[in-house]
């Protein structure tokens, strides 16, 4: 899902970096107190897992790519702050080592997938767990794909409006919202189902091992 | 230059690139970057092209189709956006090949550097296990596997991955603890 380098204007990614910097500072506050010999290997393992899922990318017409995220799993086990940090780390590694995503797109990708995705997963699971915990995890995982997808689509779709030549030719991403929203969200309806199934399977296993916070 | 200086230079170059909207200038900058990248330039360029090819092709073909439909096709835009993406990704590949990114950011947060280092170790373990599972699955399925078989394989693989990487990560963490990594 995440946006590659070169398609976001400075008017978008520079303010996004300012917002993301605040979010990263909030997430990292007191981090050392929360990392111990039990938490660190679990966090590293699930960060690697999220990275592995994110490597399998399918280009989607309209300007982005589809792949599993793993953010719901990270958030349900470690909470929003650690999930956000570890997913930001995944995005940084992908950008610097594999040219996937990118430095200019990092704050939007991190805020959309890492922060909004993690917050959505935890909030939905908390709201629905009293009814049916497995269904709550599945819905949380599905929405943790769809909401970030919508944000990514909006970030791309507003580029022709905010960065264009005097004659209207786009300078960065060329497609407007009427293309990016369906192009991103329709494939992710199915990708989200895959994410939900995988998250439930692994979350159950993690719960049986008492890994969940 | 120190890893930190490389990082700062790379970030400045990335931001500057996004303010350039002249294909000729972007092309000249790419030529300079290629010349400066040294002996590994063609390998880096090949990796860059592989990384961006499918995505940029999708966007470019989509743009051509939509712009021709609307009657406002502009070839300069295609040149601009593809050169910009190529340059940005090449700069990233060059930076990562030249400098250990973990070393470059190590002073920012010792805790995050610690997690990042452990994660990179996990990635290696993860890739090896995935490769082993894929080979084993292929050898057991001379005919194309059914969807349910693939699902069972994925579930078994996920659990095996977690067990193995958890064990490896725990060993690493305990080893680091024994060396005082968690001491204040």
C-alpha cells in the first residue's frame, strides 16, 4: 500500500515530517523503560514479520501497491506506541535497503499505516472484544488495512491539486481522488481479508503463548 | 565523511531533488550521481530500475491512458516524474550501499538502534527460513497445490517462523543482557 519516493510534493511531506516527528517523540517517550529482555525479542521478531509481509508487493492501478501490513498484529500484542515505532522502522529499512516506499514518503506512510493502522486495530478490538474476541481481532485487522489505505489514497489524490504547472500539468502524482480512492481501496477489500485471517491465526498463537500485553 | 555526514548529505539531496521540476536538470544530476557512485554504479542502477520498474510502469501507463482520454497528454511530465523517482531511489540505494544506515542513525536513540540491530538479525533468519520452506513445499507438490494446501502451508510456516525467530531473538537478548545492554 505504501507510497514510493518521488510522488509526494514537498508541500505534503515536509509538514507530514513535522507531525510524524511529534508522533515519534510521543511513541519513543520512556521507551527504554518498556524494553526488557522479554519485550525486545518479541518486538524484533514481529517487526521482522511485518517487514517480511511488506516485501510481497503487488502494484495497484492508481498509484500504489498492495501487500500485507502486520500492523494490527503488532498493535494488539505491543500496543500503539511500540507498533508505530517498529512499523516506522520497517518502512525505513524497506526504503533504505530495497528502494520500496521512500524517505520522502516515510512520514505519510508511517502516520497512515503505523499510527492510524495501529490505533484503529487497538480501538476496534477494545470496542468489539466483549461480543466476540476472534471477530473483533479480524475486524480490527481488516480496518487497520482499509483506513490507512484511505489516507494513502487521499495523500496521493490531492497531489494534482497542490502541485502542478501553470497549465495544470501535475508535478508529482498525476491522478486525482476519483481515481486513487477506488484504485487503492477496492483491491484492499480483499487484501484486508487476507490480513484479517493471518492476524487471527498468529494472534491466537501469540495469546496461547501469553505474549499479548 | 562520517556516516552521520553521509546521512545529512543524502537527506539534503533528497529534499533538493523534490524541488527540481526540470527534466534536464534531473537528468544531469543523475549523470553526476552515477559518475560519483564509482565502480558499483551499474549494479546500483540495475537494482534501482528493478525496484521502481513495475510501479513506475503502472503509473506511467495509467497516466498515458487517462491523459489521452482527456486530451491533455504531456510527455514532459512522464520524463519528469520517472527521472525524479529514478534519481531519488538511486540516491537511496547508493547511500545504503556506501553506509550502514544503522550506524548513521545510531546516536539518535540508543534504544531504537538496539531494536533495529536485533531486527536486522531477525530478517536474515526470517529470509533463510522462508527460503527453506518454499523449497520444501515445492518439492512436496509436483502438481500445482490447492488453495487449502497453500493456506495450511502458510499457517505452518508462520508458526514455525515465530518459534524459530523467537528462540533466536531470545538468545540474542539474553546474550546482550549478559553483556550489560539492559543496565542503566
